[in-house]
C-alpha cells in the first residue's frame, strides 16, 4: 500500500495539527506502508527528527501571502505527477482538502481527509471581518459536500462540527490523536529550570503557550495578566507564543508592551525541547482557547501534571483530566478567578485518560483497508 499525504504545514513548523500529521504518517510508515508527504517549505529552522526519509517529503516553496491558495496552485501538479502510483490520498484541513479531492478525482484514487474542526457560524465571533468569516463558512460548506471516501474527525466535538456543516454521519470516523512525546522533560528538574529563569523561591508560575490563531483566545489571557499579578503578589507569568494570525499577533505584542512588569517572561517560537523544559517549571498552565478540535496543549499540560486552567470549549472537556479548572471561553473575569483558585489549591481532579498513537494508527490503517477493499 502507498499513501500520499497532502498537508499545507508539516514539522518543523509548530502546531498541534503538524504534530498529528507527522505522527500519523510516521505511524503508518512504521507499519510497512509506503508514504509520500507533499507539503510547503518549512518556515521554522528548528531541529527536526523524522522517521521518514527526506526523499519521501516533498516541500514546495510558496509565497508568504494567501499561502493556502498558493499551496493549492503549486501542489496540484506535483500531486498529479508524484501520486500516480499511490493507492490512496490523505489530505488535511484546511490547506490540503481541495487539491486532495481534485487529484483523487483526476487520478481515480480513493481519498480520506482529516478535519480537525469546522467553525461554522462560530467564525463570526472569531473575527471582526465579516467578509472573511463568510468566506471561511462558505469554504467549509463546500468542503463538507465533497465526496471523500471518509472524513476523519479527531474528537466527538469535531465530528459534530462536520455534521453541522453537512457531512453525512456515516461518512465520518472518529479517531482521537495520541499523546505527545514528553520524555525530554527529564532533561532538567523543575528547580534547576526555575533557578535558570531567576524565579524566586515560593513563586507561583502560571504558563501559557501556543500559536496566535483566531480561536486561541490569548488576547483575553493577556488582558487578565495585570489583574492576576496585582491579586497574587508572588505570581509570575511565562508566555511562549508563536506568530499565527498577523493581526492578532500585532495586537498581542502591543498588549504585552503595556504590561510593565519583571514578573512577566515572554518567549517567541522556542525549540520544542526548550519549550517543554520551561513549561515543566510552571505550577499551572492556562489554555484560553475559544475552540479546539482536539486540544494538544490541554493534553500535554495534563500529562505534565500541572493545574490546567482551560476553556470549556470544543473538545477540551473530552481531553482534560487530572488537576483542572474549566472556565467560560473569552472571559477575563473567569481567568482571574481560576488563577486565584489554582493558587489556593481549589480545582477538580479526575482520573487519567488514555490517548495512544498505536491505537490511532491502527484505526487509520483499518479505514484505509476498508476503503481499498
């Protein structure tokens, strides 16, 4: 069997979707399935360890504006040439959906697509640009009516957003993502990391990390930070953020400059190994997302044993476990109150949930075999 993966972003680019498609591709490759990955040239220059040979990853240089449009234009001829001998095409949302469908139709190949989530009417609350929101909703509606052999949802919430958009339920398989690989946390102890950051003994360290996308809610968190710093005298904030939406990123930088405090540590686009080390120094991790198709940051934070303050949004309630506090999405007041409760040790605690990549990969292969048979 040969599977051609088509995705607009792949490691070393940072993000949960990037981690997921890498794990899926490497997982099926390690099961003896031949793979080819067609993606964009990486923006990040971080170290990148891959179990798939470089010869099996085709990276296409595209302009840095209207990136998904240009990836569609430049990737389609490559897919039509390089995937002629593939048994199946596997695309990902959003940037790999349309060309996967077109190429599958022209090559007469079966195709599946992994959809992390569709936003639908929620786009109106994520952006003030009503034209942009309308176009995204229109694109999702169009994607929902493409005749893929199977849509893969990464959570029950993600499945519900697909059904809402018009995808027939019998065309959807729910396959959860697996846990992240966090063995690098053992490289440094929490106390050593804090010492390196000059964090005073007895401080309570809140952390947040991720990419500044329209649904990530970091603006509300940054608005809450000065209030928490005033409320909890020994609190410190650690932010590890990377650019996503350019307008949101500029707004985040403006807001951070207004917080004149040596109790705010801000890092941009760290190597993943270093990012995990710094997060390991925290007492609590805040995930202020407005929506999540799965929630890698939530799962990773739970795996690290932190007190997780997370929005009651999207698939987060499906993923979260351990010590946690769920809050209203976009509420500055709830963030401040939750930080105070975390500091005082007032939180919910539930049993560990299991998300295994081995199980996920087996389910993907099962879907491939069902379609091919």
